[in-house]
C-alpha cells in the first residue's frame, strides 16, 4: 500500500505569485529562498487548499486567485483539493472538481496532512490527536471497550424508547393509561360529533327562543289580563251604540274580533314546550363542553383526539409487550456497565504505560532538536485514560504546563519534530514550517538529519533558511523573486546538480559566492546523501 503523498501544489494570483507549480517527491522535500520571496504565500496557498482561512495571505488574494493541492491517498487514489476566489472576493471550495465547503476540505485534510508551524499545529489542536499518538505508539487497542460502549449506547436507546428505567416506565405506563382512559371515558361517537352537537344545540336554542316569543305574543294578543289586545278590542266593540244604524259596523268589528281570536288560536297551536326541552339543551351544552375540553387537550380537534387514542394505545401495547424484553435489557446494561468499568481501567493502565514509554522516547530525542534542557511529559487522566495532554517545561527549575501555552514558536516546532521521530505515520504528510528557526551549526545539521529520518517513514515538507538542513533533503525546491518593468513576480523550481550546489552556497555566504562556499556546499550535500 502506498504512502500518503502531496503530489502537487499549485498557486495562481496569490500576491507576488503569478503562477507557481511544484511537484513533490517521496521522503524529505525542502523549500528555500530569500526572505520575502514568497515562501509564506506558498504555505498560505496550501493552507487554503486544506480548508483554512489563509489569514497570513488573505490580504494578498487577488480576484483571479486559485490554489490546488493534489494528494495520493494510502488507498492509491488521487484527490484534488482546490480553493479559488469569486468575483465578489468570496472563496469557493472543491474536491475533485465538485463544489463543496471549506469544512469538507478540512475533514479530508485531517486524514492526509499535519502541519507543524511555529505558532500552530494541527496535530495538537484536539485532545483526540494526542490520544491517537499515545495509542499508536504504545499499540493500545480500545476496540473491545469501544464495542462495549456501542452496545451500551444501543441498549440505552432501546430502553429510552420504552420509557427509560423501570420506575420511569411505570410512570409512563400509568400516564398512558390515564390518557387513554380520559379519551375513552368521553365515548366519542365520531370525529364530527362536536360539530353535530353544536349544530343541534344551536337549532334547539333558536327554537326555544322562538317558542318563548310565540307564548309572549299569544298572551299579549288574547291573554287573561284586561290589557290583552283582543280583550280591549272586545270591550271597544261592546260599546258601539245600539240601533240599526250601527249594525253593519258592529258586525264588521265583531267578525274581525272573531277572526283575530281564530288567528291567535292558530298561533297558540304552534307552541310546543317539548320541542325546546331545557333538559335536552342542558345535556347538549354539557356534552359540547366535554368534547371541547377533550379536543383542546389532544391536538385541537376530535379527529386528532381519536388519532391520539390510537397512538397511545399502540405505544402502551408496545411498552406492555416489551416488559419482558426490557427486564433483560436492564440486566444486559448492568453487565455491560460492569464490563465497561473493567475495560476502561485496562485502557487507562495501557495508556499510562504507553505515555511513560513515549515520554522517555521523546525526551531522548529532545537534544537532537536543540531542546537538551527542556522537559516533556505525556499525561494521562480519566477513567479510560482518554483525557490526555502534553506537559512541557523549557528549562530546568521551571514549572511544567501545557505545551502550546509554554513553548515558543520554534520550541513547539522542534517538539513536534521530536515526537515525529518516534511516531511518524506513513498515512499522513508532515509539513514543518521553519522548524530550524533560531538554531545553527551542529544543531542545524542534527535537525536536518531528523527531518530526513522522519522522511524515511512519511513524506516530509519543510521550509528552511539553513543550508545544513536543506542539504539533507531528498528533493530541493527554490522560490525566487524577480522585478521586471516595475512588476514583481515569483517563480518556483526544483534544483539539481550544480544549481543545488549554488543554492546551498548562497544560503551559506549570500549572493557573493566563493570557491570556499561552493566547496562547503558540495561537502554538505555529500554528507547529506
């Protein structure tokens, strides 16, 4: 199976970088160049491809910026991660040409590459990354513990589906039974019953009102009181003078009185107290109130209440039928929890052992990376030892503390190099940004040896200003800045043979190379092979 590899890095329109394309090789790759030539921009382009915000290069992004990084995965598949700026200045992301998000780029990058910079390290951002270093170095396997926790999680989900523990389940069953009894007690005839009851109640209420009006009219027209309209009319007719002169008028008025009393009789016949029975109306009002209350409690309508009844009945049935299964689930959970405790203790013990061994191994590497007086320790805590951190003290007599809080930029990079010497993994690419900052002489040669050693197990990319480090690389690339007609551009190219000797000599003596500097450069390259 091939090692993970950064095959190619491309940048266009990034500050002074017009077009730069670099094809990296296996082992230790080094990039050199004068200060300000664009090495930071090149690493910024890589950071953009990995889903970063490119904070160090953001001001240099032009409208037509494009950056691409092509990787070879351990599975032997090529993977292209790209970022480019839109006309609005926003950055677009793509994986193998398909539009995606910066977060998706970061997820893929985490599997492929780790960057050890002076102020940041992707491998130390998350506790899980430090834990992985300890587990891999010590051959710690938590597969059985992970399986037990997975089983526990699944069983607890099953238990929660049935109401949690036994006490919770009993309360849930009691409440379900109460709700079912509450709905069933209403004896709802149909989803339209409330509508039917309200319609009938309205009809009877209107009828009762009309019956009351009829009774009142009959009483006003021909009641027993002297003030009734027809009684007064009869009294008026009785006062018509006697004599033939008034006979016609008397007959007309008497006839009208008779007809009016016949009309009142007909009107009286339309009254029927039984049609608007108050008891029936009272019952309907009580039923409407009951049904409205039920609807409010269970979804806002009788239809939803009846649907809820079905759902509650089904849930109660499932919980009741699952009682036997749940009793065994509780037993299984208890057994797995006991097993988890034992396996967690074993994991912590194994991780403590691995942390001690890794601490000793990395400490032995510290003198090689110019940290002979520093102290470093991998600390393990938590039930299963998963709460880990790297503690560091730069000098004797100083209290130790978290590595990233106490180490300077250069120290952090070199600590990561020391760790890489013991934990290098061929499934990721390692990038070291100026890991040799602040050192020189023999120490620089040692750091170069360390980078080449790590490069034997995983692909390594490094940016350096030191000839002693550059001479140790398997592949050497130079980034150069030039000014022509008022315009500044940067080029990137590999150097071999005499050109590489010249570059190493420039790094040793500056632009004024001498025969001695070239001879020393040749000697360094010879020692680096």
